[in-house]
C-alpha cells in the first residue's frame, strides 16, 4: 500500500507490524472522539504531552479540533468507521505568528497503541504539512524522561538539534529539509511494514477458506482441495454454513466458530457477501485476507462502490487485502507448501517469485513454470490491486531468502514514482523481469507540445525500466526464457560471447542474433587459438564462432568449453549442438555438465540443442539452460547482458545546482495561477513536446497501489504563461535565455532592436505555435525591419482569426551559433514529470532523435540521456567541428529537473531551440512555452 487512498492528507498508513491506520486531518466533528481518546489515556501520558497537569473536557476541547488553518494544523490516527471510528493518536503544529517559518509541534498517542510507529507517522505528516505551508523549523519541548518522544525525534529521519535546559525539558528543533537520508529512513520503514504484512499471506500456520465447497469444481471447493492436496504444512479450516463436513474435513458455519484465529482468510463467496466476511475477520483480529471473489471494480459502478466499501472496512480493522477478483496465492517452499489458488498445477520449490494482475493468465503461467521445470518460490495474483500492490511485493521479495528472481506481469501503474524508488534499490540485489501490456495507444489525445508527443505512454514505461534496471521483455515466453537463464547461473562479468558449434550455419545465425541484442563476439586470442589446435582437426574453423565440424565428439565439446570458459577474452559460452548421427545427444549433454565444473562460476554456459528429443534432464539438473534455436537464446542473453552492465555501473547521484531562487519561483507561480488578466488564458491543447510523447502510445492502465494519482487537475485546467512569466520562472532557476523584451507596438519593437544593437527576431508573444501562423520573423538588423515585422505578424494573426493574440510581441536577440537541441517537460498522469532532450528545431517530431527520463534525474541519468542520442557525435565534435559545451547542457537539465521537482505545477515546458555553444561558451534557450496546472 502506497497511499494516499482518499486524498493527499487522508490516507491509510502501514505500520511496522504490517497493519494499517487511517491518518486524516482533525475536524470540529472530532470533539467527542478526542475526548474518548483522552479517557483512554493515562495520567503519565497526559503529563508528558502537556509537561504538567492538564485536563481536556468539553470546555476546552475545541482548542484542539477547531483550528485556524493559517496558523495551525492537526492530524489524527483512527481505527473503525462511521460511529465506531476511534481516535488513537493525534499530532499538531502551531506557527509563531511573528515568525511564520517556525512552528511548535506536539503529539499524544493512546497508551495501548504506543510503540507501534503511530506517533512517528503522525509527526512525519505534520512535518510534511508544515513544510508545504512554508514552515522551515519545527520545535518541540519534550520532558527529559519522555523517552518514547525523544526516540521518535531521532527516528524521523530529519536533521535535528536538541538542547536540554535545567527544568528537565529538552528542546528539539527539526529542520524541514527532506534529504536523501530522510527518504532512506522512510523507505526502510516501508520495507519493514511490507514484509510484516506479506509474511501473514505467504507463511501462515492457520488458514480458513470461507466458501469452501464439497463440490471440487466450484472455486471454493477447488481452492480448499488444492490446499489439502498440496501438502500445506499448517492447518486449514473450511467455513461453510450449509455443510457439517467439506471434503472429509469438519466445517464451521462462520469464522467466529473456527477454533483458532486464522493467520490468513481466503474468501470464495459471491461478491455481495464478501464485505461482511471481511468485517467478521477483522473483528476476530485477522490481519490478512485474500479475496478471490469477483464482482467489484472490474464490473460496473456498483462493483466500484462495493470495492470502496471493502477497503473502508479493511482499513477500519487495520487488515490487508489481496484482490479482489484474483486467482489467489501460493508458496512453493517445502516448509509451507500452500497452494491457495484455483490452479491444480503446483510447481516444485524454486527460486523464482511472480506477481500477475491477470488471474486467467496466472493459470497458464503456472502450467508453463511446471513444464519448464523452473520451480516457484511464491506466486500471487493481485487482481484489482485494491490494497496489496506490486510495490509491496517487491519490498517483501527484496529480503525473501527463498527468492532470487522476480517476475511481474503488469497491466497498469498507479504509483510509478514509488515503483521507481523501490525497483532501483531491489534491482541492485535481485533481477526484476517484467512484461508490461498496453504498448499501443487506444486513443491518442490531441497534443500541441513536442515533449508530450514524444515522451509519454510506452516511452515513459521504457524510461522507467531503464532507469531502475528492470529487464523488460515483450512477451511472456521471453520472460520465462530470461528467467530460466537467471535462475540457473550467475550474471556474466561482461558482454563478450564465444560461440561453439558443430555446424557453421547455426553459428553464423547465433553471431548475428547475439550482436543484434547488444552482445559482442570478440576474436579469440593467440593463446586460445593455440590451445584449440592441440586437439581440434585441421578442418575446424578456429575463430569466433568455433566450428568443430559435424564429427565433433563429446570430448571435443568438453575440452573446447573448458578452453573458452577460461579464456580472458570470453564472458559467456554459447554452445550449439545439431545431431549428426555420429554423436549421441545425451553424451554431449554430459560433456557440458562436466565442463561446467571446470570453468569459473561467473562464466555462464548457454546451450542450444537443435534436436527433436528436447532438453536432456542432465542439463536441467546441472542448471545449464537449453534452447531449441539460437535466436531465442541470444535474445534472453542480450537482456541479461544489459542488466548485468547496469548492475556493474555505479548508482547516480542527485545534483542540486547553485544559484536557484526558489522563493522567487514560488511567487511567480502563485501569481500566475491567481491571475485572470489577458495573458492568463486557460490552457487549451499542449506543447510540441506533448505531441511527441503521445504519438508513442499511452499507458491505458488504471491506478495501482491505491491509485496514487498525478496531482494535477484535468488537461483543460491551468494556463500557458506569458513570455515574461515563463522567462521569470526559468531565470529563477538559473536558466540562460536569449536577451528579449515584450512590446505592444511596432514602434516599441523598433526601439528594442536599436537598443540591442544586434539582429533580432520578432515573435508573437502568445503561447501558440508561432511558425504555423506566420508568428515569427527572423534576422531583423534594423529598427525599420523590426517595425515592419510587427505589422506583418499582426496582419497574419488577424487573417487567421487570432486577433486576440495580436496585442503583444517578443523582440529577441538572434542566436544561431551552436548545436540546436530541445529540452522539455511533460507531466504524465501516471508517471509524473518526464524530461526530454534531443535534436531540436521544427523537425523534432519528424526526426524523433530524443531521449526521455522520469524525474528525479541523477547525474548518471543525464549522461545516459545524452549518450543515447544519435546526434551525440555533434556534441562531441563531428568532422572537425568544435566540441559543444556538454557540461552546460548537463547543468541545464539539472536545473529543469530541480524546477519540476520544486514546482509540481509545471505541466508542460518546451525550450526549443536550445543552442549548445562551443565548449566553455554555455547554452542559450531561445523559444519558451510553459503551462502551469494547479495541484490538487
């Protein structure tokens, strides 16, 4: 669960023990609830909160519930719903009216709920709200014997300073700067919470199946039978009010009648009964419920309402949900052996874990895993992902000792920014292989920005996976090919492949396929060639590929593999065998197994047995993957080679450029969004960058992880900035722009040109596509030329019916030296801010030589963006031209990254063209279009 589930300040928070609480702002309606919590709080806790005697009653409770939003903010943690909702914790801040960037904070937690992380969660929320309101320092006065609160301050992850006075009070000042350390502390807490929650699902001792049926063809009967037949190492209770026995096991009419509280409840009843079952489970103290039943958000509005109610009930009890509308879950470990799905296929224990959004697909997946002999550690079908999400599962599998490889079938993202943080960390330890459906667009929105047209949809998914090290495959078949390699052997230390074959044709096919998948086929060293000449016949081709010819014996295979596997110039050995009638397939397989023991562990062996007999069991037992054809093996090797290279590269670092005036930027944004003058027209359409992204396809998926959605309003909200506003915001972030002036008349344009004293361009100042309407004239080197240009543009606008834009013009010095590039931003509804750079100018959408990344960018992201471009040689100096100022271009990208992270209202930005001048001369942005959209 990534929360928020309801709004940005009302959300379910997962505690370290894996259960949840609701965090929301306090309201005047909470008077009775707050008094109720006060009654459940000890005198000692009250003394610690108020540093002395204090009594909360009807006469003063309003001081803590009816707050002045300009100076005060309060949040509560609750359990229960409706009239049964109970406050179990409260925290607040109050600003100093004379020093508004300072505030005091305090918290009180019900005694029986202390020590569970509730206070930490509440104070973090208070700190976030305070920072959003402009507070820079939170101060708390804490009694020196209030150990829990002093520990809370230390564990928040914020920088703090504490001073002890002589009255037994410690004053702690929290600096509201959410650094990488803070994010790491929060991430660690999230990991702990996810592991605790999912352990109840994957490693239960007591399971109840509600809806267990005597009919093994019914879903409830099938799930119950699969648990029995799968060898579950715990106890399973069938719950069925209409049967005394289910499949020879004593049944119970309700959960309340089960002799022990289950660790896990699997629900297989019709959808209309599910929510009441969840309530019953919650009342018993059950903390994990898997809802197999359908009839929720996947069907209609009534189902959506039922799913919302399901979440409300689960939240009220602090329990977690897998599903609804899912296939269930299983754990293949011999210690557990739980098949809580309706699949009768239960693979043997393996080292691969998988999640799938599609239940039907899960059935086929388990069959395929069994066929491959791959084995399974854990599998879960997340269904509608109402609660437990892919992000939760990643955090569980990250430290799961039974999982080496993670597979994910994804249909949608809802919180890709959190996925990015988690996957980037997990991929450093374990490979993540993903198939993301929905590569094509079901409908491309009309776009008016270059950036958004190039960088959204599937392009954004690719950028996300590349930044996080996720191995993306196009098909499920390819996913399992990659998984087979990953599960069998270690990662290669490089990309150099040696090919060994007994037939020339397949060797050539393999070489072509390997190189097309990003791997290299190096020449063999003289030392390696000499070793081959000692035992291969003169007719053999001793190059790379090594063609031992059709008469090659098992012994030749063994010796050749050992030579190649120990050669310094080889990182992987690719072995091809075609039956020729002179050598038995099983004998060659045994030769590979023997050779494997005599080469380093970090040199994988991949085999291709082009035989109707299929894979020999000896290879599978020795963890040597085998394929039927070279192309599929090469494709999987290429994916793994790219991942291994990603793992070898160091992590990037965040860059915070100097010279940024964030306060000035905030003033400009607030004033622009509040403005209703002529320049503040509503935004219609999008920028050129938006067109470039959307043409690549949109994601089409729904919310994930409780649907943390993009914070922007609809596309029609917001406004394009005037030239002066856009330039002011960019200059606040240190972006160098061409010298310019906004004018209203032709005479003012002439005066501006004369003052600049250099050739200028005159452009319509409105945020429209200037070239499309004759709105730009270049190379004006006299005042009269500038005057005539304004008159000409005004006439063109009137002819085009755009006279509303004919009241302001931009006079700008001409900049023509340097490499012409584009830098842009679009705000994807799922992925958040996306930054693009590449070949600029009017042909940006036609050439599409661009690179895209999701923010926040690291220095490594920026370097890889530039290296990916086909026009990169122009930046380095091409055919005698001087190298461009790449350092200044990198700095520009860091500044744009800082701007969109600080100012989430920036929905679209085009800097096109940006001239990257010769090395040491900097960059200059010439044309600017920027749209702001209010944040919810």
